[in-house]
């Protein structure tokens, strides 16, 4: 990523260095900033006062960086040439010509208040304040909810600057050592959830308030954990059966999962979260295995893995089980093995894993032209899951020698490592979490 560093020298700001990085095609800026479509707008986050200033600034700058949509210009010390007024004043007049020479499209000025943050966004080109807004924050600064709220501020600022809301106010669930873990999208705050047995394949409720996962073993079953109360609901076990890969329907009213019987075949079943209705079969596999469902945004179509053709491929069908069709029908000359589909939030493409030269790699494919796009090649890479902004993917990779979670910007190809402890598996990215 391109990054300019500033330091005060002789009463003036001097650019120390600028490192070139991946570019982005941003569609527009709501406050009217102008910049080349092939570059990211440069933003200055002014120094913040107060006991939590360093934490707030670090979170916001990291979120802007990880968004892959904004270039951050770092202002190191407070300097008289930055502001014409006081840094503690609200929406103080800036030295706009100076920031214009430095290439800044916008300047963000934050003042902590008793209830949260007062934020002014300055449009450098227009030499004026473009927007002013107050953001409430929880009182407990050490809580995960406080960090989540600060992430929400950065997401809102990204929307003001680029017209695209960020994805920082989200979390990623995954398993490690048969336990469901949850971590913030920036890699902080990793915690273990209380699970019942050997947990596999976590997925998020569309409201962000619950996680479903499967339990492996003689008493295989589906568990839904309410993240507000930490109470678990058991969807029942049946001897000599296996339940795997649960996902919620987009309306949040049902779960769909794979159910295998004694003969080894597996079909997808749907069960409502309320009432006493029995699970309803939605695939007729006739001895094949069908698993790993993923819905399109409006819930009308479903992608899933199936070996009904004799080898694993990604298939699609209507949510009621009709109009089934194969999705990944291309052939690279290797053994066909394509599974773990995840439908993008905009509904236009699906991410999946495909075996190439004996290793799984991450692909995406558009529903319009059905042209596969390979995104990874180093190590083995599996189980992609889309971010809420529809631009980033989290997946499992062995590129460092152990199974870790990595995040990929699908537009620039930029990678960052999310977890550091080995054995991370089957990630699932949450929707945007606006508070629980």
C-alpha cells in the first residue's frame, strides 16, 4: 500500500517516504472528492487528544489500511502548520493548501467527548468541512464492544470518503482444536466460545447474534449458540447419522445442513428455527453426497458441493431443491474436485476451492460469464468466505507451514495473515455487526 509519512522539520511538514502498492478502482466519493479512478484517495487522520487517543487512532488507521480503498498519510507530531486553529477545537480551519500539496483528498479531525467521538471530515479541494457527526461509544474501553464500535466509526468514514462502507465492524468465526474461535476482522480479540463437543463448520446468523456449528462423533448434531446469552440450542442427534456444514437461510428463520445416513450418502435438509417441524429434504442425491450449502443474497438460489457426477463439483439449485444445475464445469486437466462454495454478498460471483496439481487453491467465478479466476497458488488454500464488503476473502492457507487464516483483497491481490496459532480451519466471515 502507498503510504506517506510526515514529520515536523523546521516548523514545516516534510514527506519522508512513499511506498508504492496495489491500486484500487473506487467508484466515487460521497463528499465530492476528486481523484484518479485507478488510485486510492489519500487521507490524513489528525492527532487525537485524550487517554484513549492512541488506541482510537491505531484502530482507525489500521482499518483504513486493511480496507484497501484508502491511503493513509501519517502525521507524526502536532505541528503549528497543520492547523490554523487549535487541535482541540471542533471542525477547526485547516491549512488546506499544505494538505493539497501533500496529495491529501480529505482530513479527518476527531475530538473525544463524554459519550463518544465528534468527527469532522474536511474536503481539501473545497477547503471546507464536508461532514460533521457524533459517534457514541460504550463506556467500557476494555470491552470487545468498544473496539467493535470504533470499527464502526471507521466503516462509516470509509463510506463518507469512498461511497463504499467498510468491513472492519465484523468478526470471523473458525475452529481450532475442535473449538469455535472468534476474532475481529483486524486479527485482534481472539476468543474461544463455549461449545458442546468436537465443533466443526461454524456459520453466522444473518443478524450476527448467533453462530451455528456441527458436532462430530456418535452423537452428531447441529448446535445454535446465542452470542448474547451464550445459551445453546441442540437440534437433536440421531444414531448412525452425521450432520455437517450448517448455514442459516438469508431470512434467518431456518438452518440448512448436510445429513448422512448409514449408507454414506448425504442430502441437504432444512429445519425451521421455530416450532416443532421436522427437517425437510431439499436434495435427492440418489446415493450421492451433497453438503456445504451457501445461499445467494435473496435466498432464492443455493450453491453446494456434490459428487453426483462421480466427482465433487459445485452445483446450484433453487432453494426448494428444483432446477438443479452444475456450476463448475470447467476442466484444467487435473482430477476434478471443486467444493466449499461461498456466494458473494452482491450475488454476482461464487468463491470455491479447486484441486490443482494435487493442492487446493481458491477460485472465484462470475455467474454471468462462468469464467474461473484463480486467486492463490502458494501452498494449499481452502474454505473461502466473503467479507461483508464483497471485496475480501478469508481462507485457510499452509503457505507458512501451518494452517493459518489469511485475508485476500480480490481486486489488488494483497494478502495479510489473520491468525498466528496453527490449526485454524473453516473460517466464516460475519455480516456487519452494528451492536449486540
